[in-house]
C-alpha cells in the first residue's frame, strides 16, 4: 500500500505537466500563427473547452473510485479542479484583455445582454470559493460545511455546459456531447445518493435511545 501511495505521489508531476500541455499547445500555435482565420475565437474556445473537460474529469473521480475500487484516485481531484479554475480564468482573461480590448466596463453590459456570458461568468464566480477552500487546512476548518460548499461543483459544471451550448449557434453536436457526459455523471450519482441518504437515516435511528416499556403493578 505504501508503494502504491508513492507511485501516486510520483505520478502527480506527470499529471501536472499533462494538464499544462493544452496551454503549451495553445501558446505554440499562437506563436506559429496556426490559430486560423479567427485566432481570438480559437484562444477562447480551446481554453474554455479545457476548463470544461477538467471540470468534468473532477466529477468523474467518484464514479471511477466506486467502479474500480481505486480509492486513491481522489488524490488527483484537487489538482484537476484547480486546473479547471486555471483554464476558466485564462478563458475569461482572453475575453477581457483580447476580445474586449481591455474595456472591462463592457463586461457588465455583455453579462446583461447575452445569456451565455451570464452563465459563463456565474460558473467562474462559483469556482472561486471552490479553489480557495481546496486545501487540507480549509477542509479541517470548515468541517462538514466543506462538503456542502463543494457541492457547488455540480451547479458550476451545469452552468459551464450551458455556456458552451448557448454560445454555439450552428452545429451543437459538440456541446451536446459534453451535456450528455455531465448528465451521465449526475444520473450515475442518483442511486448512490439515495443509498447514502437511507444509510444515514438508519444510523440516526440506531443512535436514538430505545424507549423502555413501563409495567403496571
């Protein structure tokens, strides 16, 4: 078991580099002028796509653990989640600094006018507390509240998929595929959530004192 833990720790730098690979590819294509006729759209699309992919990957950790029994997979979840926030921030930065040309005041007008920007910005805002409280120290400090707070990841993923779906005007096959992945991950959780709720109810009943019968003389 110690050897297995060491292998996971040893693999983390590789996972870190793999998560950085899309950014390196994006930078290389930018330097080589290989982003096509609309480079800004490509920068936004690819950075946003990796944010969504990594967010869905974090949601896939729990099903992976339960199907394979590989419980140590949870040790990758924090890194994947933080990289999802990183790419979402890159996506937003590209939109603010390049697409809007630094006219940040326009973002509020865009949020009010365009629903896909509204939900996209909301998804990024929800990622902030998740990223800030992702440390072990914050987990200990928040206690049970940490788990309730991090359920925001479900809303964040839904908003991210809606952002992609509403952004695309013509061929919606790609965003619908991501929507299907999210739906599958959420539907898979339903039986486990029901079982967990039932077990919690049984534990509560077991902790309750058994009333004693009073005998009349």
